[in-house]
């Protein structure tokens, strides 16, 4: 009976510790997603109203380099290269020692799959981001 109580206590302690680790990672993911969504929303918008929110999600260095004029130019490039935005889906979240990486897959009317990759510091501020078209292989019907 004593062995059973010790085993049960050990399992409950490990379960509690695991839930604490999950909470830390999930709060980091939530913060990173909030920052990324602000930039995505502003980037695919037809105006610059969301730029102020996006700027708040950026690190000081990125915000300094990405002023409103640069952001407008980037909006135009995205529209010209990829077309109109259809949807964005979460793909991956990676944690590293000094930074995190958040990846989304977006679809546009000219490009069916575009990866949007954000690098964030430990304060969930975006330090850099990139958009790149992905090649999608069409499945052939075997008839």
C-alpha cells in the first residue's frame, strides 16, 4: 500500500510540473500570435490604419527601419506579387534560447501558399519577418 501511495504522489507531482511547463509555452505562443496577427492584418490591409498596432508589435530596431513609408511600399509589393489575401493559418511555433519563430501559411489569389515567418525576441516583439511563395504540387487524378 505504501508503494502505491508513493507512486501516486510521484505521478501527481510530475503531472503538475508538466502542466506548469505547458502554461509557460502556451503564454509565449499567445503573445507571439498576438504580435504576428497585428502585422499580418496591417500588411494585407488596403490602408495604413493598422500600422500603429503593427509598429507596437515590432522591436525597436525593426520599428525604426520599418517606418510608415516602408510599410506602405511593402504592402504594395505583397499585393503585386501575391494578389489579394484569402486566409492565413497557423503552421508552427519554435522556441529557441534567445528567440522564437512563428510560421503561418497564407493563401492569396495569385499564390495558393505563402509562408510568413516571424522571428520574435523573448518579449514577443517581432525582430524580423519574411514572406515567401511555396510550391504546391497538384495531385493528378488516376482515371
